[in-house]
């Protein structure tokens, strides 16, 4: 498993590989009908997911937990290269 920096949505709880991917999983107008895409909608829009270890701070101590992390399939190769 690779280690990544997490970006977690407080609405749906999903983890993402970066802010831009996180932003793309939201739809609707702020303050009106803003919501997260469903898993099915994310897959339809070209998102994929993979199990990775993400950094979690527990009582001031950093540890890693395995989580499903979402990314855009078109960006998968550059994601994997950046993770080493």
C-alpha cells in the first residue's frame, strides 16, 4: 500500500487525493442544493478508487489507516508516479 496525504469530505466521509478532486465530487449551488455525488455518480463521471494508507492523527500521534481513496481515472498514472 502507498501512503498519501488525505483530503476528507466532512459531508460524505470519502477521502480524495487532493483539493481539486475533492471539489469535483460536489454539485449544486452553495447554500441552495449543494451536495456530494453518490458513489454511482462518481463512477459515471470518471472517478475511481483504490485502497491506500492515509495519515490519521490520534491524540497527537500520527498513524496510518487503510482507507478507500478517490481520484479521477484520467489522472491515475500521474497519481501513482507522484506516490512513488
